[in-house]
């Protein structure tokens, strides 16, 4: 649109260049082809993260997968609150080994708390470091399995969403090819 006023001057000097720049003649209109992508995801976020994350309201399957992950994360918060209250130690937290995706959300409890309150029967020791012992319970094991499954579902939904974006993009192949050809003539 910004180029249109200049086309009159360019037509006299370089007619084929003017034809390449003129929308609907040489250069195809891209507004309609770009429309699905303008609202479907945040372009700046996609560039920063290196992946396309659908905006809210654009991909129901992905949003359901995200909601499932949030429900499981909420259950983790409940378990943490329960053990903090039971052991009367607000410093109890979850710990995940660096680089591990198979043993996340270990309850990290100070040795001092365990000496004071005792080690609950439900605790299965996973690891330790000086001053802290890390545990799972059967409930945590089940939650971790559920969490890993919901995260995998979320990733699958994200892949399916990306596939849909690529399909939409590819459905306008002729438009993109004509735009690249017109731009190449410049």
C-alpha cells in the first residue's frame, strides 16, 4: 500500500519493476493468506522461544492438554501443602534433578525436620545431599506418571497444531511462490 503512490513515477522509468510491485498484477495480495497467522500465535514469542505456541482460543486440543497439565500441577501443590502441614515445616519443597525427566518432583525435606518429626512410613528415599533428604510417596509416583503423560499429550497437541499451521501455509503455495518470484525481480 505504501508503494502504490510511487508506482506512477516508476512506471515511466522501469515498467517491469512497477508491474512487479503492483498488487494484483505482479505482486500477489498477501493479506488474506497472512490472516490466519496474525491471530493464531504471538510472533515475538515464537521468535524468542523458537516454537509456535497457539494463542488462547485458537486451538482447543492444545488448550485442553494445557488444562490437564495445570490440574496435575495443582495436585502437586496440594501434596506439598499436605506434607508441609504434616511435618510442620514450610521449607519443604519439590526438587527435580538437573536434566532428569523421569524423577521430577521429589519432596526435599531437611534432616533436622526428619529428626524432629520422624520419617513418615510413606516416604521412599530417592536421593540426598548434606542436610536434605529427597523422597517420593506412592501418591507422588502416580502424580509424576500422570504429569509426564499430560506433558507428552501437550507436546503432541503442539505438534498437531504446528502441522495445521504448515497445512494452512502450504494451501497458499501459489501465492507464496508468486510473491517470492515478484520479490526476486526487484
